[in-house]
């Protein structure tokens, strides 16, 4: 009996010490929980189904790890994580109408803000990220603000990590040389981790335009309660084993979900009408001697692109079906949706490559766009699958915009990763002389790329309505029922399965 007591005592001691003994983030948790707030939420909401999962949930970091350096980036430079507003120097300021003074412990401040009640989400997000909002008044700020011919209410918006400083400097140089040195549009930089002083100071010096840096609110970069974390991890492993790029990455999924349904909700973007998305490591090849924001407004354009290419099917197995269900439920008619359908009314996988886009923020903020995003988000497939923001923006445009509201900026020569395109002018040497094209290093994607570019050129508006949606859904489900592999079958909606059997 004595022996048993001793054993029980040892077990109890072990269990009470367990969390502190094993509370080690190095247990490859950082990949799953880029923001420890997410991890904490996972801890509260996941249902551990076996001992390993219970163990896993016990190992998750707590609030106190908030804003720790991004553990999955390979950093050699300790300055990369250092943020201190007061050390930035006199050239940097807070923004007017934003909170300006904060307690020394910013992590506690953020936790308190997240646990407080606000009159609106905007007020909450503003209060939450305010300590990490830094403004640099570029020497050209006046040129932008006080002109006889006012500039558009627009900005160049960049989601970026501290570790991408060099690649971003390159993109800004390109943007300034080709366009913005004349137009002086401000830049807004967003990050799920605080920008470092080194990043802020270096980037502010890269342009004479104004620059504003901010953290992203927790609500915009975290796993919703409805998502089963462990199910997501199982799906990530499957995709990863099929060598799907970023198939196993949680942070990539946060990025795609943020770009699909949150960037336009950031408090810094609320007063803007248009945005130009810029990414690190891009090239622009041609001088742009007109203002594309102005062009968009004057010509009633809502969404614009330069590269139209195919998505990896494995990342979006159920996106087309979800989109059609939405179109059916909302009785959507559109003359641009057919651009994305093949001859069997399956998704042709074409999408506007969203690392470049100039678009209306009023559209992204509209009830229609938001309702489509909410419909998609409810499925959890940003996390279970690997839905990218590019096909989502594209299908949203297909559902909600007239084809004339979508614009291809032929004048903009552009490269990102290994894809490059530039305008080909046959008899216009003046226009051609505005571009320096790398035809010795890259092929022109418009000519040698996927079928999507020619689909765009040849597209004739088609009056897609609910009958087309219903036909497309029926065909989709029939295909799935004929090939009931586990994965496909899983996605068939009961309502449609019943309808097919009835017919
Ligand atoms: N702050 C932050 N930015 C990120 C993170 N992941 C990606 N980004 C940014 O999001 C953008 C897209 O990320 P990429 O890594 O370029 O993804 P990609 O697959 O190349 O996307 P495409 O360029 O559209 O092909 C870039 O501007 C990145 O800097 C992240 O975890 N945190
Ligand atoms: Mg990219």
C-alpha cells in the first residue's frame, strides 16, 4: 500500500510540474502557431482525441510568448527583431487621431485590449495595434497631400516580414523609378510581427513618399474557433507529402486568409478608395506616365491585374464548388464568371496573380465581397485545404463584377518569381522605348505562358445566371458520384446529392 502511495505521489508531482517542465516552444510548435495567441485559442477550443494530441495541446505557448520573434525564419541578425518606438528618432511619429502613449509592457497592453469591449471592431483593432504604428513623413508628403490636381485616396500596400528587407528595398526602388517618384503615393507596410527598428528606418529612407508601418490585428491573423486544428494538421501533412508548395505551412495559410478577407479591414486602410499591392522581389520594366489609380476611378474599373495564370489544383479542391454554391444561394447573375469555367463548367484554374493588383477598396469592403468571403471562411478550407487569395479575388470578381470593371494593365511590364510579362508594341517605338525588357532571361508570359492570357483576350461576355450555376453544380456532383474517391465524395453537399438522386 505504501508503495502505491509513493507511486501516486510521484505521478501527481510529475503532472503538476508537467506544464512547466515541458512548456518548450521548441517542440516545433512555432510552425503551427506563428502568433502565440492562435496557439492559446487552439488550446481552449480543440478537442484532444488521444494522448498525443492532449500532450501536444499542453505544450502550446501562452500569452506571455506574444510577439516573440518569428521562430521559423532563419535569422542571423539580432537587430531584426528589435522594436522600440522611442529609439527610432525624431523623423518618426505617431499618427494624428491615433492613441499615442502606452504602458511599458506592450504585451500586457495588447492582451488587455484583446480582452476589453469596444464600440466597434475598428476601434478595437486600432487600439490593439496602435503601439506598433509608426509614421515617417517623407519629404514628398506635401506633394501628395496639397496639389492643385488632387491625387486619389490611394496607397501602395505591402504585407512583408522583417527578413525580406533587401527584397523589399528592390521592389520599392522599382516602384519609385518607374512610377512613384512623380506621383508620391504613400506606402503602408503590414506585418503579423512588429517591424524592427532596422526595417522601419531602412525602408523609410528608400522613398521620399510617406511610409506607415503597422502590426496586423490578432483577429486578422489567427485560427478561427470553428477550425479543428488537428484536422488541419492532418490535411497539411497530406499536402506536404504530395510536395504541394507550402502544403505544410500554417503561416502561409494565415497569409492567404489575411489577403482574402482582412487586409482591407486594417484600420490604416479605412479612408482609402484604392490600393496597389506590392510584394518583395518584383521588377517593373516600363515607365508609367499616367496614374493608374486615377485611371481606375475615371473608367469605373474595380479590379486590375497584369498576369493571368493557372492555380495548382491540389490547393483548392473544393473552391469552385463552394463558389457555385454561393452563386446558387445568392441567385447571382454575372457576365464575367464564364471566364473561369471550362467547356464542362469546371473551374479552369485561371486566376489573376494577386501579388500585383490595383483594386477598389470600396469593393473589397462591400457587403457582397464580405458575404462571399464569410461563406468561404465558414468552410474552414483556408486551413484544411490551402486556398490562395489569388483565386479567391479572381472568383469574387467573376461573381460580382461586370467584365468591363476588370482591367488588364498592358502598359505595366512586371516580374515576380520566375514569371515575367511586358507589352509588345508592333508599330509604336515611342511606347516601346518606355520599357526595358529582359527577353534574354525571361520569356514573355503573355505569349508563352498558360492558356489563361489568351482566354482573357478572346473572352466574350456571357450572361451566366442561376441556371448555369445549377447545371455546373449538377455536372460537378455527377462527376464526383461517378468517382467517389474519399476526398471528392466528402465535399458533395447533401442538398445536391439528394437532388441528383431524385433526378
Ligand atoms: N508578415 C508576413 N508576411 C508574409 C508571411 N508570409 C508571406 N508574407 C508576405 O506575403 C506575400 C506573399 O508571400 P510569398 O511568400 O511571396 O508567397 P508566394 O507563394 O510567392 O505568393 P505569390 O507571390 O502570389 O506567388 C509576400 O509579400 C510576403 O512577404 C508571414 O508569415 N508574415
Ligand atoms: Mg510572392
